[in-house]
C-alpha cells in the first residue's frame, strides 16, 4: 500500500501544540523539507530587526547600502515586492531540466542590478513578485551586518527559537524523489546562490510549523513588512522548487498553524492541501489529538 501513498505531508498546531500530523510516501517526521519561498518570511523578519536596531530604514533607498540601483528602490519596497524589480535578473537560466540558480553568486547579481535603470522597473509601487528583490535584501543584510545572511538568520531567529534551519540537509535526512537512475534528485543550488535569502531554507515539517507559531505569537503576520500574504483573517506564504511545494498558513483568531509539503506534484498542490486542512472546523482539528 505504501507505493500508492501520496507524496504529501502536513503538520497542524493549535495554540502552539501539535494537534495533527500526516506523513505520506517519502516523508517522515525527522526528515528535512525544502521551504522554497517561505524562506522570504525569515529574510523579512531579519530586515525588521535591523530596522528596529537602526541599521536600516524601510524608506531608505537600497542604493545607500548596496551601490548602483534605481533611486526609487527602497528597503521596504523590496520586502513588500513593490520595488518594481523583475522576478529574476536578466539572463538567468530557466527551465526544469537545468538549475536556474547555478552560477548566480553575489557578484553576478550585483552586476545585474547595477545595470538597471528607473525605466527597467516593472510598475513600481504595485505588487510585482520578485525573487531578485530578496536576493538584493540578502546582500543588504550582509552589507550592514558584515556577516553572511544565513549566519544572521541562525543567530537572530533559528537558535533563539530552537529551530533547526539549514541550507544543506544532512545526508539521507531529507525528503526527496529519485530519478530514473534511482538516485536522489539533486536540489537546486540555492545555498551557494545570492538567491538563498529568497528560497534556500530547509527544516523538518514540525519546525516549519513552529516558525509559523513563532510568527503568530509575535503578531508579525499582520504587518506588511513581514512579507506574509493576507486573505481576510488568514495569512499565508508558499514556496515551489523543482520537486517540492510548501505552504504555511496561520490564523490568529483560531491560534492555528498549518504547514503542508508535497513532492513531485504540480505547483499549488501544497497550497490546496494546507487550505483544505485550515478550512476544517476548529472542533474537528482539536479532536485529532
């Protein structure tokens, strides 16, 4: 029967405690899963702390920290995807059969954004989802702290909250699919890319849910500068890599956190799974304990 189990998993918290878990084919509670773009929530949280400490300001032009960039691009615009930067830099590889993040180190991204002019921006002030914007935020974080982005993440967020966040999961401890050669698909090389702050984090599914609980407890989810997407009383963020989908939903009114993950499924599968769970009545979720 295990051959026919769906490649999906979920973890549900209510009031900070696990009330439901489900692990399908190729998953287990102790395996690490890709966060994909949910990583942006952590990058936005780091920026908020740097703003609180006075090292950055949301209305600050990014060029004051990073050098050549159109003057209208601000730190706050980068966080909220309203800077007008395109989704990725010009010339970046695309397609499922190749890794778009190989050879996209800091020098490549810096050179690409230095060529941007005000006229190259896409509708500044309106929502234009940009992985490039979060790559730039990562470079800004490194400039003002003098330290690697992930080192700052661990010190300010992961370690204090007891979360095991990694860029490269331990060997044989990650949820993956295998290719025709029966070898695990190699994940995209985000950890060595300037785009790491946009999508490189991994953790167990439980720690992904716990990050949602941490954000819920700190009221961060309701602030636009923390990068959560809003749908009435529900806040969410998702992620998608070549092989994995992820979705994190929180509802302050019900103290609810839903973390969902899928492997080898169409984009949006994790979002639909998380939404189906979050749509269940509170009493039904609590009865799962």
